[in-house]
C-alpha cells in the first residue's frame, strides 16, 4: 500500500503543478477536482497540496517525478483514472504555456504507451 500512496502523492503533486501554473487556484479547477476525486484516496493528497500554499512546483519536474514513481510501482489499473484527472485539469487550467503544453502532451502519450498499453 505504501507504493500506491507514493503514486497518489506523485499524481497529486503533478495535478497541483498544473493547477498552479498560472499562480492561483481558480474556481473551475477547484470544482473539477472536488467532483472528480470525491471519495477517492487521492483527494487527501491533492487537498494537502492545495492547502500547503507552495507555489514553486515545476510541471516538468513533477512529470519526471511521477514517471519515476510509476516505474517503481509498476502497472496499475488506476493509472487510467489518475491520468484522466490530469487531462481534465489541464483543459480548465489557464497557466500551461506552449512549452509546458507540448511536454504535457508528450508525457500523456508516453505514459499511456508505457503503462496503459495503448
């Protein structure tokens, strides 16, 4: 279970980095998070990041960290759900610039290829 907790923490950090790319949490992001992760164990980790107020979280570093944690954890049926949260947040987040957006698309494609056998 400790390995799964690390996966949730890594995805929560990455989701937080995407949300905070523009420097603030907007209501559409907050609402989406609340609706998607309600009653899911990752909710605790996302809310912990949101409440911490830390603003210097690099999207690129968070992507790399998440990949490392998932490599260590191995394949997991929940990755699809966690990746979907990330994709939905990126759609409503206004702070992801072109460079980050390109890296984001590459991350999603590589993640799916490596862990979801697409």
